[in-house]
C-alpha cells in the first residue's frame, strides 16, 4: 500500500469518548511518509484490525498528523480479537504515540509503554581495502561485520545502550601481522565494545560506562573512539563537553596501527584519559577548540621525550555552509609535550575538507562527495573519525563518495594517495556496502 491514509479513514476512526485537549505534544506535527508507523497500520488494515480504507489504498504521498495517526491506533487498541503479532504491533504503535493518545483521552498504561522498552538497530557491512606501499608492504583486507545496537529505557530520564559486533576478516599480501597484542589480526570474533547508561536533564547530557567520545571542536580529527568512564555535555548552540576515564590502545587505535611502522616496543595497554571540548554551531557556522591528555605509560616512542608518561595535545576547527549543499571545514591539532628533536610532521595534524551534498540512508538516490587534504601525526591524532583510508603517520589527498542505492542500502568508495612521514609513497582504496536496519 502507498503511504498516506484517506481522510475518510481518519474521520471514521475517531474514538467516541476521546478528548480533544492539545496539551503535552504537538498534535499537528506530520508523521513523515517513510515512518515505520505507516507500514504497521497498513499491516493492521490487511489483517482486518482497522477498516475504512474503501479501495484499500492510501492517498498519494501526503503525510498525516500524529493526532490522526493516534486516532487510528486508538481504534485498534479497542479490538480484543487480534493475533499476538498484531497485538505486539499495536502496543509498539501505542508506545510511539502515547502522548497523542493521552491527548485523546486514551490512557496508555506503564506496562503498554514498556512493551517497546528495548529497541534494536544496526547494520551488516562488507568492506574491501586495498593498500599499496612503496616499501612493498602491500596488502588486501576483506571485512564483514554485523553490528547490533540495543537501547533500553530505564525511566523517563535514563536509557541504557550497548554495541555488539561480530567481525570476520581475511588478509592477504605482505606485512599482515598487525593488530592487537596477540601478535596477529583477529579474523573471527564477537565482542561488546560499548555499554553505557545515558540521561538528559534539559540541555545537559550525562554518559557513564564504556562509550564513544568525539573531539567536537576539530570534527573528529583528534579522537573518535571509546573510553571507559564518564562524560558530561552542557549547552545547546554553545556546548562544553568534559570526559574522563580509561582509554585502551587496541587494534582500532591509530597509535596501535603505528607500532610496526615506528619500530617501537609500545605495549597495548590502557592509559588514563581526560579531555575538554568547547564548540559552537548555529545557522551556517560552527567552530570549536579542545584539549586532551593520555597518561599512564611510557609514551616516549611517540613524544620523543624519554621516560615521559603522557601524550597531550590541543585541537581546533571551524566549518561553514556556503550553500545548503556545500560545506567546508578546516581542523588543526598540535602536541604540547613533543620533544624538540621531532620534526614538524610528528607534532601536528590537520584536515582541510570540502563536502558536497550528503547521503541520507533513508532516501534512495541521495549521495555525498568530499575531497580533503589530511596530515595525521602520532602525537596529536589517536583515532580519527575518518574511515580506514588513512592512518596516523600519513599525509596526502583523500577523495570519496557515498550513495544510497535503496532505502537503508548504502555504499562508500574512498581513495587516498600520499606519503608516510618517512616519504615512502602509499595509496589505498576503501569501499563498503552497508545494509542498515
């Protein structure tokens, strides 16, 4: 069925005892045409739970309001002779539109609201990476990952979250024994790499547990990775983010990837982390600045300061929308405790990037294109937000495109060409095909 209801249906399904008080929610907000509720109601109509469709069709691509959708759900809730599958679907709809149902005078019990207490999303992704190094360290990697993201409602303020992944990788070529401390790349494993609780109090967000943190000011140039600890973010347009805890250098971090290239005896272990970011975003402009430290082991292989147990750096950036489809950002990071003996390449990171449009996975045919010049130093960039086309200790040009082949089916192609800091040439092709759910 098409995705908009005839107005006759919404009139026929008004509950007789319904109130028309419009207090808590905005009953006139449209339900987007791609909202899952349309398909759910269509299934209920097909099963005979709701009626009034006339010829069994919707009217074009018009949206209906949340208030009208609640009227339909209220009618369905009054049915008693429904299947278990339809009852579960009705309960899920009731949880989504509980505020509108309350406005109608249809009370949704706490039990009904908790039917949809656990929500899941995630994706299945295939990745292919081809790396060509001037020093003959060339390799090919194929990677398939299933990611599940459950979220659990605790109360009106707090939610619990997790990320569960199963990953399968194959590698070929030379120099493929990189990765975590086991001495080789993990080829088939399942792990829970995030688990945290989160709450919003007005414009203040709190996270506790193992979660992802991000260097907001520099658009992820300095850090986009997990820590175990706490993070508090204040503000709306102007935000202050403070995070602290333990950081784990594992096979996912840029510094860990750099071990072989640097010839160091760096141990894959944890360090104490803390960071602060201040960012501002409004209308066409955004900007920010941040500072972060990693402390707790001998980082002399990276800082050049023998015996020093700290890596520290500050970062900043800005972005501007020249048009709704053209966005430019520039980001910079500098080490604060690197030895004078290190060359300039090892003390700074920067990214200059131009973006055109942007892919929306829910919209077939949408796409994004970008080009960037990136320079990533070990002392300032731990795990950047970019895909796997560039690592710390490399610099060069990166171009890419992503495209939505169908709703929730997307693909990326990215090409990097540049040099390692030892001036050896390197190029890399990164591609992925993703099925979201």
